[in-house]
C-alpha cells in the first residue's frame, strides 16, 4: 500500500491542492456565481421534492429553465441530499419571479436568475446547494484521476510515464475555468467525468481491442454523458470512429464487427435510451410538426427557452430557417473566437490584457509544439490525430449555436469540458517540444505550465467577492454587547443596537475618528416604501454635530426588499473627529425615501456618550479642506489643491456619502452630466448625500459656496456608481398625463400607424413616469376592443417585459414599446385600445384607478385610438 502511494504521490499532491482550491472557492463564492447555477439548483430541488421528471408547463416553471434538459446531474444532487429537510430554514432567496428581491444590491441586470447572498447558516436549502457543489468537486477529482490513467495508457512505453501523467493532469487541473466550475453546482463536471472515462476506455480499445466488455463500457459512458448534458451528442461519432479504427487495425471478421457494434449500441441505449424514450413518449409533437421535427423537438428544444434548438426544430418542420441564409461575417467570427478563447481559460471575470496576450502566445506555442512532435515522433501521430479529432467533434454544437444566435452565447468551457482528457494530453505534449532534448525531461513543460496556472488559480480563489447581505432568515444569536431595544415602526421593528468605538465608560476611543452603530431589525410585514435611517449625534446645546442618513446595508438592502421574518443588521458611522468635549445623545429617526418625512413624530434616543477627550480632527479646521467619509474612514481632500495621487473614494449604488468641512459652507456635487446634486441632509459642518439610481456614474466634484468667498468648483473628488436612469421625456404623438393611483403616470403614446390587417401586430410606444417609489409589482394590461365591445387582442405583462415597477425610483421615465397581436379573423371596423395597470392579490387582480383633480375615479384604463382594422390589403405609402 505504501509503495502504491509512493508511486502516485505526485497525483495525490495535485488532488489535495485542487481540493483545497475548490472547497475554498465553493465556501467563499456567492451561490449564483456559476453559469446557470440557480437553474441547476431549482431542477435538483424539484426532483428531491416531487421525485419525477417535470413534464407539464407548470412543473417546468417550478423546476427552472434547465428542467427540460437531461436530468442525471440534478438527480444525483437530489439523491445526495436524500436526508436534507428542505422545509427547514433557511430558504434560498431566489430572485426568479420575485421582483422585490432584485431591490437587494440594486443590480443592473434585472433579467438574471440570482439568489441573495445572505449570512444564513448552512442548513435547509443552503445545505442542499452546498452539497451539490461538493458533488461537483468529487466529479472533477474523479475526472483528474481518469486523465491521469489515460496519460499512463498513452505514454505507457515511456520511461517517464508517471511524470507524463502528472504533466497532463497539471495542464488542466489548475486552469481557472476548471477550478471555478468544479466549485459550483453545474452539470459540466459530471459531463467531463463520463467523457473522460469514455476516452480512457477508447484508448484501451485502440491499443489492445480487448476485453470485449470495453465496447459496452464505451457506449455506456457516452450514453451517461448524453443524459447529463446534450452537448455530448457528438460523442457517438467519436465512438464510431474508435470502432472503425480498432476494427481496421485488428482486421475484424464480420462477426467481430457485429458483436462489438452491438455491445457499444447496447451500452449507449442503457445509458441514454431510457430518457429519450420517456421524453418522446410523453412530449412528442408529431401531430403538430411532423415525424422528424415532432420527435426531435422535445429532446433538443424542450420548453422552447433555448433559441438555437427551437430554430433548428422550426427549420426541420419547414417553419423558418432564415438564419441559414445569413451566415456570420468576419467580425462576428472574431468576436466568437475571442469569447471562446477567454472563457476556455477563465469563465468569470476579465483576463487582464497582458495576460490575455500571454495566453494567446502560449496557445500558439502549444499548437506549434504539437506540429513539431508530429513531425519528429511517428509513434505520437496516431494519438495526436485521434485526440485532435475528438476535440473537433465538440466544436460542432457551439458552431451551430454561433451561426444561429451569434457570438455572445458561446463559452469555451462548452468545448473544454467534454474534451478535458484530450486537452490535457495535447497541452502536455505541445509544451514538451520547447524543452531542450538534452534535459531528458520532456514532461517538464506541462508541469511548469501547471505551476503557473496553480498560482493564477490561487489568486482567483482569494479574490474579493461582495460581502454577504447582513440579512438572515434564521434568528441570529445576539452579541453580548448589544442593548435590546424593542421599538415598533409598523412594518419593521428595532430589536437592539450596538455602539462600537467606545471605552468601557461610554467614552469615545481617542484613536477612532468615527463611531460605528449597529442596528438590529426584524421585518414583520412588507414595507410599502423605503425608509432612510437618520441618526444624529446631538450635543448638550441641542445642536447636531454628526449625522448619518441612508438605506440599510449602506444602500444594498432597502426596506422594500425585506420580507416578513427577516432579521437585518444595519451598520452606520458617525464621524467624531474634531468634536469638542461634551455629553452627546444618539437619536434615531426613520424617514420616507421619497419625501424625507419622518414616519413617527418623535425621534428615539438610543444612548448618551461622554466625550471627555477630543478626537483629533482629520483636517485643519481653519483650512480649505474637507473630509470624505466612507465606512467610517476619512479621506481628507483639499478643495483648492488636492494632493497629488489622491485616490478617489468610490461609492456603490444608493450608498451614503458623508462630508465634513472645517468651516460652515454650502456644498453640492456636480457629476459628469453637469447636474448639481444637493445634499440629502446638511447639519452644521456635516453634509450627507444618498446616492440615487438617477445619478450618472462617474467622477463627481464639489461646488462650494461660502459667505466670504466666490462659488468654487473643485477637481474630481469621488466616484459614484450611479445607474443614470432616465428622467428625460421623449416627444409623444399624443400627450395623456394619465395618473394611475398616484403611483405612475402615462405621459403619452405614439402609434406609428393606425391602419392594420388582422395578421399584423399593433405597435405602440409609451412614455411612463414613476410618481413615487412603488410598493408593488404592477402588471400592465392592454385590450383591443372592436366597435361592439368584444376583445380582439390582449396582452398582460410587466413594462419592458421584465422591468417590474417595484424597481423604479421616483421621477424615473421608462419608454416601453409593445406589439399587440390582433385576433385572427377579427372583422373590419374601428377599434380602440384600453391600457391600465393592476396588481395580483391572491387569485384576484386589483386595478389602479385613475386620479383626476386629486380624486380617485372609477375608471381604471386609458383609451387609445381610434384604430382601423381591415381584411383588405392596405396600400403602403
């Protein structure tokens, strides 16, 4: 046993390093870091809960958009979690179809399927998800062992066969894409394992041709790969090539040909046939699409969410296929190649350009090295040719997708994972050509490359991910230092507070320029508006000397994102640098975001502080300097002569920007759009800005006004990550200004044309404006009525399909264009469109009434038109 361990010690070390990297990544990385990770979780959770493959539309919506794909990986994750209680807290806060959760972290992409990264313990659904990630690590470890065995088989005649195997494993084990994908919940790892096992068997078939059971195993592994992910569909072509090559080399008889092909087919059917039969029997659409397209549609197109497979099926059925006539141009090919190459090496984040150029050069060296090895080593030609052919097979589906949908959907990992074993051997072989022959260590090239990749992956593991949201669905244990303070604010309740930066005598620590206040909240019901937390440090004369105002979690977790039962920890800072000795009180108020009005008449006094020693100021109080505060850290900024190399502090979406000045001045911010932004709150020498999504992203400078000096604008002083949401209104053909329940307004609309035939859709462009931050996900309804009041077309959706009104901010303007289909067979006549908004309440819908002259009306929709519909072909101008 000890001898065996010694023989393979290099592999064991690689596996330990790999497991360390992947386990660390799996525990540190947000749960939605992996591609489609939320969908993989939903599919596995569905199988664990109900125990069957989803067939109906309702089931597939519950199981996520990956539920129409092969189920093997999701099934294994569900099986590994057999004892996990999915009803126990905490629950994974998925954003899919819960627009309120998109308010957390205020993302730019409201269409992405995400999960909120909270501070909940690993239990319930979070434990289920983590087990799925660890299963991915296990599959990848097995894959590396199989790659090692494959290299031993290929380099079996070499004196350095084990070093060659180590070189091959290191060539792929530490590629950042492989490390990351092995750390997340994904079917790529199981796919790579099955096809690595198939490649090992294929190598033995070509080398020896026996035992005969290898052919069954080869088919079985290919079948299992196909029911893991359909990107393995080209693998049977590789299996056919292996059988042809083995039969040709061994000069099989007819009986041998038939026997081995039968065994391979039996393995393939055993591995994949059950799933194909189940799907075809239950979901075929032969009656609609014909035999070919009707049988293939449920296998490759599923629920129709994938454009590529749907287009292929439509072409087979004779409905479409126009993409065949519009092949990509050179620019699209370049983008596709660039995207594929980058995501081969690193699937998340951007490769720095210098490193990108190095990787291009390195890849070129590997390809040239393979040509050199091909020319000088005849024994290597069979394997190089076979492995290159094998890799080429897995370019087929990405190329088809590229032709149909364009370059941006392609990822190099979709080629890398199915052929990971082949890439490992070829990379090690290609690197060997560049080492001096006199060294006698051709395997060293792959080892050196693997060492560099290990360093790269090590750096990636310790990259800074965004900290979890200070939110738990499981009640946290309260620190011993907190002061309980049960105070009800309606939808939310203050449970306790904790003040840091004090000595044991409630005095400020002289070295801390700011006090850190933690507020512990519990959500009791959904809040209809976002609350701003205002905290003041008030001296004995009743004057506010330090203030904070902002959203919970410094903008990352506005109160409308809270759900009943959530526990939230809010952290904020009160600068105390330069304050005189005195007794101060800490007062708290909650304000409405839109109107800055307090939600309770009196402020809440939390505690008193005795400042018996002054904290040194951050700047000379008589100078032209100010201090920009971020998370309790002060950044002195000289408004007349900024320090050379001053690092501009950056503030994220909706965060709080605190400014303290040495003198009393009026302060505002000027952004890259030239708009002047006034402080949300100014008290004495403290000015606080709450970043708004309407702000433009970029560098901001100060505009300073004082009584004894002219208005002065500084150089750039800070960076604000605003979203630049639109406030300008585009001209409309018809101005409406229809107020829906004081929530949003239809400013106007444009009908590009007013005459239509029933086979056309009615195009309508609307200008909408948020009158306030809205409390609900309002759905827009559009109805087309004929002259008799019959509905001849209808559409219900969110504005811009996905942009829920709960995500809008006050004064935001949204331009929405829609196409309303006309019912087939609609009679000629004059039609009108009714447009309004509603929100679901249980199984019912409550429409928003129109407001006129400040009064709610019975009317709930705006009439648009008239529109003429005619079955007679309309003459086009």
